[in-house]
């Protein structure tokens, strides 16, 4: 941190650790609960006498390298729920790095050949790339180098959302299947990054056409971490033969679930068992899509979000106990 190369200054991390300690003391010894953002979500019991355990001695280390995503703006609530915000561990682009590595706004006019050939013409809309292009691959490598040199331990390498494949002959020659094509190119880029930045990690996206593991090879370089966007037990079984570390991008909550809108999506028991499953399957980090934002339905979604958050620090909690704790603090 002192040399300015670290993406988060050490004093910020230390400050959050101190704040977590204060909040843990308030929860454990005073009975305070932070169940929703802001004053209406903070329960403070009326005490005639404050007694602190004489043998109080507690330490805690996060079970995951990071948990990021949409977190409450109320920092006390966020930290109570083990959502610390920014992380020095991973440079995440919200799931898709192509937009930043080869932005159409920068290269679209002068280098249309960098973008996908679709229907006989180069298309910059959507920022889909010609992944066989050596120039495109070098831009991807340069973007990864920039982020890793800034101090991040790992960097995301991830195709565009709603991915459309390039139909040029060199791209098709890589492999007939578009998912395998992405896996092959991304693996090659990770191999190159192993040479350029040994000790750093590249996080490859398993999503859309790459939701299933590759079939054309059976292992990854030692610097690869796979970000799973489908994370049921069946998908963990599919990935087991690769013996690779994993992260997850989860979709437990959010209004984008159009079929159920603002209704509850997950039960507290599901969320606690999910955290246990992640730990069992070598998941290193979690990115949360939806949920925990100020737009979240904290009254109706709150019990499951609270259960998930508390399982992040103690995965052995009982779902019934955590729901009772939430309901008592939130509604009296």
C-alpha cells in the first residue's frame, strides 16, 4: 500500500477491520442487530445494565477471499452483513471484460476488424470481438497486465453479455463450437499471462456458451480460477475433474427475475446451505448480482439476505434461529 501500487490502501482495510470488530461487539455483547439499511433497520435493545463477558476473546477471518456486488450504502449494515465493498483481490468487470479490453468506442471506427463478423459485415454494436485476431488478443493481455500491475491478485477474462460469435474463417477454424472456441482462446491467454505475470491469477468466465466445462482439454494452467454463473451441485460435479479453484456469480435476488418480480426468490435455509456448498467446493469468492441494494425488498427478501450474510461468518447457523432473530429485531 505504501508504494501506491495496491488497489486499496492498507489503512482502508485496517479501518474496515476495526469497524467490523466494533459491530461484532455491539451484536454479541449488547444485542444490537443490523437487519436492514439505515435507522429503521437497526435494533438497539433497552438495557438497564451492560455486562460484558469477562472471558470475551473473539477473532474472525473471512471464509471467502471476497464477497462483492450491490451492497447497502449504510456501511454499518453492510459490514455487519460481511459485505465490505471493494476488494484488492480481484479486478471484476461485473462479469464481462471485453468491453474494457477492446472498447468499441475507442477502436470501432479505425479498427472494425477487431469486432465480430456477423452476416458478412463487421459489427461493433454489442462489442462482440473477433477472438482469433492477434491484435485483439494482445489488447486483452494488455488490459490484464494493467490490472494485475495495479496490485490485484486476479483479473477477470470474460466474454460479452449476450455473446455473439465472430463468423470469420480464422475464428471458425479454432473450433466449430463457439463455447469451445472461447475456452481454447481464453486458456491460451491465461497461459501467456502465466509467463508474463507469474504468481497472478486469471479468472475465466463460465457463462452462456461457456457455462459447461470444456471438452477439448482436461486441465487448466495453474494460474486459472473459474467463475461459475451456474452453481448447482450438478455443475460442481461437472467441474470436479479439473481440480481448479472457483468463484461464483450468484443470482439469488433482484428485480431482474421477471417471472417473480419483487416477490421472495430464496428461502433462508437455501441461502445457508448454498454458502456451505460453496465452501465444500473450493469457492474462493462471491459476486452478488441483485440483492442487498437500496432497491431490495428488505421486508420480504430480508430474511434470506440476512441468513446468507450471517452464514458468511458462521455457516453452521440454524435457519430457524436466524429467521427468528431477524423477525424479532425487524418487527418486534
